[in-house]
C-alpha cells in the first residue's frame, strides 16, 4: 500500500502523550513530598497512585510537552501533526479528542496492551509555579514503528521534546525521526525540556545538538546545565555554533533569540495575574515555530512565543483557551 | 451486621454523579445544536459521543449538581456526605478521588456493569453562561439499595437535586430518602434544578414540596415554572406556605430568602469577570446550607451562598478552587 501523501505541514511534534492532573497546593506540601519546585520527576504507577490519593480535588486536561506546543501552533492557524502513544482508555480518548478537535493530524495507533494512558500530576503553588510528576504509562510504548515517514517528510520542522529520551524505545524513535527528517528537507527542533532531564541525558543531547538539531529551545537553567556552567552568556557562547537558531526563555524577562549573526532580546508579554505556569515553555515554542514556518522575522517569532506563553500562564492548564491567532493580531 | 454509626453530619447530598466536560464555544454554535442556552438537556450515549466529536478541546472536572453543593459545604469546613453512582472506570475514579479528597464521606458502591460514568458536556459561551448536555450513564443505576439509612439519620439535612427524578430508579430512591429523613429528625432540602426539569416533573415536585420539603432552592425561572406564572411575587406567594424556607436565586441580583415570617434580600457578591456560571446555583445552596447547619442567621446563610457562587463563576468548572472558609472570613 502506498504511503499516504500529506499536504505540506508546518510542524510535526513527537512526544510523550500525557493527560495532566492539575491540583492547587502550597510550597510546604511540595517540599514535604521531597520535590524540587519547578522541575519534573518520573514516577511509577504505584507512586502515581499513592500521590493521587494524597492530593486534593484536581482538574484533568490534555497535556504532554510537544503536544502542547503543537496545540499552540494549531491555535495560531498553523498546520500541524502529532506522534505519541496513548492507551485506548477514557483518558486516552480525551487526549485524542482534544488534539484532533483542533484539526491536528494524529494517527498514532493506540496502545492496546496493559499500560494506561500516561499522566502528569502537576502541583500548582500559589505563585503559579508548577512541579510535575510524570507516570509515562502508554507513552512508554512509542516505538520507531509509530513514526510516519511521509508525515515527517511533508513537514517544515519536526519538534522533539527532550522528555522523549526517558522511555528507551521512544529514544530510538527520536533518533530515527531525526534521521528521517535529515534525509529530506525537514528541519529538526529540540527542547531540552527540564533541568533534571538534562542531567539524565546531557551527553546524548549534546551529540544530537551537534549533528541533527537546527533549532534548540531551552530555558536559562537548562542551557546552563547542558553546558555545565553557571553563566548564561558562557552557555550561549558554547551552544551558538551548534545549531542555526537558539531560543532561550528567561521567565518574566522574556526570551533571547541567538543565531550565528545576531542576538535578539524579546520582552515578556504582560500578564495581569500568573495563575499556572504549566506549559509556558511549550507554548513559547509553539508561537515561535508558527512564526518561523510562516517565514516571519525572528523578532516577530519571539513575540508570538511570548503572546502564547502569556495566554497559557493566565489560566489553569497547558492548552490555549482562546484562539492564539486572535491574540497575536 | 449492625449499621455503621456515623458522627453527626451537616448535610448528605444525593444526586446524579457526573464528570463535567467543559468547552468554550459561542452562541451561534449553541443555537446550531438546537439548544436553549442556560438549560440542561438529557442525551443518550450515542448523542453524547456525537456531540463530543463535534466540540473543541475540553477540560474534565468532577461535577454533578448535588455533588458540587456538597463540595461547597466541605470547602467551608462543614461535615458532609454524598450518595451517587459512578462506574469503576477512569472518570468514575476521578469523581471518587475529587470528592473524598475533600474529606466527604462517599461510600456508594461503584456500578460494575455496562454503564460508563455519566458526564455532562457543558458549552460555555463568552458571556459565561453555560448550556448543559447530560448523559446519565452509571448515575442511572442508583437505586434505593444505595441509600444508607444510618448516614441519612445522622444528618441535619439531606439535599436532593430535582435532576434525580430523571433516572426512574433514582426517583424511587429520592422518595425513600425523603421518607427516611422524615422518620427521624433529618430535614429535607430540594433544588428544582432546571427549567426543563420542572417541566418534566412539576406535579411530582409539587407533591413532594407540600409533604416532605423543609427548604426549597430555585432560581426565578424555575420557581415561576413550578407555579405556572410569569410573576415572581405570585410564585413566591404560592410557594411560601409549603416549606419552612424558600431560597430564590436571581443571578446578578443576588437572592431572596423567604420564610413564613420574613423576606430577606441578599445582594450578589461582586465578581471581576464572570468566566463560567456552571455551578453557581449549586454553590449558592452549598454556602446557604453550611450557614444553616452552623446555626447562623438567614441573612448570613444567604451571604455565604453568594460568596460561594462568586468564587465558582470566576473560573472554569463547578468545584471551588480556593477554600471557601477563607473567602467567607
């Protein structure tokens, strides 16, 4: 059977498909759980169930880092696709509904075996900061067989989350996707995802950055950790030659876009009240990639990133609640 | 085996246990679906699946009218219990988690047969108004056997939602619960729930109000429909003799508390921006019942009702996101 022919696609995201379980809590509770605020830790199913039994009433919403980014691109009006693994259970159907309801191509077959759809228990503190506890579940079952070469080949960019290095088979799929992209004219974007994720995968990330990555997203802490320095300028200088574009997010200070030729500082978009920072980095990447694939100047790509991040941190959850196309205008 | 002895309980709620699926949409979409904005319609599983496939990305949160009320009472610091039927599926577990995480007694055995946990697809329009589409699912399986006489006997009030008249077996349980309450010293509170619900059950509601109901909640439209008049004063006059306390909610105009001896007007609590009115009536009832069971004056009970309603309409979803005890102070 011939591969399906896809229309030109702006971005294909590949990531761990998760449903977020968002709960309001406080700093003392986060500390009592032995967690580092603002980071992500991996937990087993037993740990997830124990934590869930411990937390207060929650809200369930589709999440997953790259999926959030792709949802942002679609909300701006971009054409997007997603590859990731959910189970055929209720939360898997919620994830599938939410992403396809935005017109995003999502053809990955559901996992039909023993794993439940993965989830991320997100502890949101009163300052809006989030601390994430991820049970990978069915997202562990993503393999190279789930990659759609025609889909990847039709895209301007594939977008890979660093978190995908955690499930062993997904890591292989990650490399295969990057190879498939490079074999054609598809560019490769990567996010370092999380401080602890960099700690787990620094050397592998570094190899990939120097050989395959055209566009690298990171926040200040992640970039410094990747280049093992306390100095952001030193980290930027080290990363600068390794990829065409480096986009560094700096929380309330906005973002910095670095190319071999220029450094562009982008101020943060003002927000009345920061409710929940879950998805801020994901949505910055979404706005930036949307702008880039529309051929917009880098400063405008950065502005779209900050517009999307500002929308997402003003409410609970990591998916846009207003059309970003309207906010961008 | 002897029945479990319960500590004194403020309120036991009995209702259709549902998970809300909340989605932002617009007036045109609500009209195109042939729906009457602000009301609730019952839908089959096939209709639910069709509607779900049609709507945009959503947020899942525990709901159910009486369950929202009970969550409000617990958030104020009241002791509360709930009786309602979910399935043993993922959404049923979400419902059970969220209600028990608030310290609410919820011992109803899950439905183990073919019905999925019920859900309510809530279309939220830009004015914050909600239009509800309920698939009863497992809540259809609530029967008299699920009633816990010891629990009901230990409560100051049972709180019954009019929606419970829709599933035939639940209607029998509704009557049995009211009888059990009346056989002891437990008082009976009822909400008329919805304009269309009144249309379906007017005569049965009327019999119950005159024979069993001590405290009646309704909004203006529901009370007028119940007494088949366009005039709120006429409706109030007709209802006044039938129960000890009548609490009528009037949206932005606040509420009116009516007893045989007095009429108390309660202003609405100011809200910066109405995001989603889902649960406003439920939470008014929660605040009011909390005050009443603490022995507070009726005007203060009304104020607590408006405080709870104001919190709930300022965010997506029908469960409090801040401790109401703190807001009440």
